[in-house]
C-alpha cells in the first residue's frame, strides 16, 4: 500500500521504517530540512536500536539490473524522505500524522504542529488535484479527546482555503463547474477522506520490537472503509506473516481493537496515566519501606507475582520522565478540568513524581550535608537507556537542583556528547571512570547496561568520597559496599 508519514521523529521514522519492512511503499515528510537531508544521505538523526539497518535496507534506490545480488533482492517495501508535503499527499492512500504534541506551560498539549499538518493536508488534496481519491488520514500523534473531529475540521478548512485560492485564479481543479467564483458550492469541492485515530504505544529503546510485536492495535473510527484499510495495512503484523521465522499458526493474532474516535484517543492517555500511576505508587511505597526498614525490591517482587498486579512498572527509583508520561498525564488532568471532573489520583501521581526526583538531592544532603563546593557525578542523563532522548528526563531536575545548591555537576552518558540547552553548566566526561575522578558522590540516573560491568573498585578508588546514590536500584548493594562505596538505594 502507498503510505505517507508526516513527521519523522521517534514515532514517524519507526512507523515508516517498519511499514516499509512489511512490504509497504512509504514516503516520510518532515519540514526540518537538515533532518531530511541527513535521512536522504543515509544518516539516522535519532538513536533507536535496529532502526538504522531497516531504513538502510529499504531506502529507495532505482533498481540497476547490473547491480549486485543485494540490490536485486531488496524487498518490495521502500522508504523515501522529502520536505515536500504535496508530494507526500499525492502519494499516500493512507496518510499518518506523527508530529510532536509537547506540553504547553499550562499542561495542555501544544497542537500547533498537528493543526499545521492537518491544514496542509487539506490544501494539498486540492492543489495536487487528488481530492476525489479516497484517503485515510491517521492521527498517530497523542492528542486530546475529540481531536479526531477537530483534525477533520482543520483539513476541511485547509481544503476550503485552497479551493477558494484556486478558484480566484481560475484553476483547472474547479474550472467549468463554477461559472461564478464568488458563489461556489464548497460541498462540491470537498476532499474524500476519513480521519482515524491510531494511538502509538511504542517505547523508545525497544521501538522496533514494539512495532512488530504490539500487545494490541487500536483503531478509532466509525468508517467501515477506513477500518478495513487499516486492517489491511497492519495484517502482516496482526497475523505475524511479516516474520519469515515465525510460525503464525502457533501465535494468536495481535488483537485489533476498533473503537469510536474518542475512546481510541482516551485509551492512549489512560494507558500512560496508569503506567505512571504504577511507578508513582511503588515510589511512595519505597519511601515508607525506607522508614520501616523494608526492602522495596522484595516488596515489588511479592506483589508483582500476584497475577492481578503483574511485575512490570514496579521498579522504585528516581521517577518517570521522557517525552510522553509527563505531558500525557498533565493533558489528562487538563481534560478532566475542561469537563469539570476532579482528578485527585492523577494530580497525586504527578506530585509524587516531582518529589521523587528531589529525593536524590535529599539523599546527597543527608550524607554530604552542604552541597556547595561538592562535586557530584551523574551516571546517565537520558530519560531511559537505549535512547538519546532528553525530553523531561529526571536528570534535568537533579542538575537544576544541584547547580542551585552550588555543587559542581559532572556527567557521563553513552549517548550525550555535547552540552546543549538545559545541560549548560554540566561537565561531560567520556566514560564512567573519568567521571568518578575527584567526585564526592556518584548518582546512577539512567541504568545503561554498560554501567553493570564497570570496575567498581577503580570507580571508588578515584573518588574523593566513595558515595553512590543508586537512583534505579540497579546495582547490588553488597557488591558496591565490597568495592568500598557507601551505598544508598531507593527504598531498600
Ligand atoms: N516518542 C515516543 O516514545 C512516543 C510514543 C508514543 C506516542 N508518541 C506521540 O507521538 C507523537 C510524535 O512524537 P515524537 O516523539 O515522534 O516527536 P518528535 O518531536 O521526535 O518528532 C516530530 C517530528 O515532526 C516534525 N514536524 C513538526 N511539524 C511538522 C510539519 N508541519 N510538517 C512536517 N513535519 C513536522 C518535526 O520536525 C519532527 O521531526 C507525539 O504526539 C507523541 O506524544 C510518542
């Protein structure tokens, strides 16, 4: 199928690449010229394990009959990159919107990028003279409840505006059907499309795996045609046929859940809010564990074995962050406020998380007393391992607090090599051992796997004071103490 993906970030690029991998023809559109130029040159602007090889394998190149076997055996799916929105609109029978919806200071999501794209789609459908060809417009960006209808309205607004402009210049789009441009019938020029909600549940760091092995695919729509097209698009994933090594008959099909538009949009917010709640819950329990002398890792194991609860998202630590949980929980609170619904649980979840980040600094103060003039080393900066994403990372709160208290902050993260924006004032090091040199304390912020195999004796030996605050309960307390560290975990 011909698919266009607008917005080539963490979600759009992974979606486009995976759709190409399962045999679809994909054009990815982005208005960031540098990003598109890099992608056209085969460079992946984000770090996501496995993404580069899929993009490379499916990047469109004209077939040369004299080329080597690899080119000849390139699978039918391909992926191309462009800044030309109209080219994407002309191409795709299915058009995904995957632009960002970052939080505004109010907590509401910023919909300006979705609006720009929706209007652009409407205009493009008129300008490319393809308005009568049926399209499915898929909203994959996380948007507030009711946005599906709003996106439809924006597309129609864009189309009407373009149609009027075409009419004034006597374009062939409308020529002949309207003798008097001032009295044209808008209905007669409306594009033929449906808007579908298809929320995304991928996790950065395992996005490729998640896309090929989703727990469910959710489609919000009341159009049987659009639903059938979306089912056809995802069929290779639903029945596992994309994977030559899979035995589809041994695996149940991926649940394909069809809902109305508003319910699909709510599924996304409710899922993220629930996961954030689970983490804030165990973090609150962790604080009580510390006071009563219990070990939260044992407690989490004990409750996670209950099949009604499950073990996931019960790791106590520095708290949640990233590009989704903070903005999505805030957005749900704002939606509740808009509809006069109290949201005390969600508000407490946010507040617990805010305090949890600060508990790292409290633990340092507890041991080091005054932080002014002390050197603190942060192991990891990204909001989770296996990504380069720094959006709303807990490390940023810790850095801000430490700098405010007069500490010197150093950091090492395998993915972050340059000080930009919110990392101003942080001295970046090239590995964990050089980070530890001269530090009064280390804080494990991101549980990068490589930190498990550091030489802890050398790490401790290089420090002014061998104190470690393990913000993810990642290390073995015994092992760290044997290496000479004073070890502080989270709730253990
Ligand atoms: N990142 C995740 O893990 C994740 C997971 C699930 C859902 N989501 C949701 O998916 C959406 C996208 O998130 P993301 O992390 O991929 O965002 P991102 O910021 O990484 O990417 C957005 C891309 O859209 C492009 N863009 C902006 N305006 C454009 C325009 N007018 N035309 C073309 N391109 C434009 C930007 O240049 C950027 O490349 C958000 O709503 C987010 O909440 C994200």
